[in-house]
C-alpha cells in the first residue's frame, strides 16, 4: 500500500487490512498494519515504524518531529510524542 502522498494520502485512514505501508515515491517500507490504530485525526495513525531506518526525523519548532522517508526524503507528516494508543507510544 502506497502511503503519504499529500494529495489523497488520507484514503488509508479507515483501511485496516493486513499489509505493509510503503513510501509513495520510492516504495521504501514505512509501517506495518499491526502498528496502525484508530485516531481522531483525518490521517492514518501508526505507533511505530517497521524498521529503524524507515523514516528520518527532524525537530520542528512547535513540538512534533517532522518525519520523512528514510530512503528518499519524501515528506510523510509528523511524529507526535506520547500521543499513541498506549502510554509512552508516539503517533505517526
């Protein structure tokens, strides 16, 4: 499943079929469906990446971390610390 093309990337918000979410630009593996959870935002939400190098993270001045594909740098959104489905987990 291709993920995070800013135009229409939200089509996977309510998609909970088993699988791997990959970068829409280069196909790099980003998230597993096992880490996907329901959230009140209009975008898909994940609690962790599939590999340690799936994404790169860059601090934003206003709090969250900007998240990009770990291979090609495609912008994926943000990581919100401690906003995951359980205490101590993040939301991507």
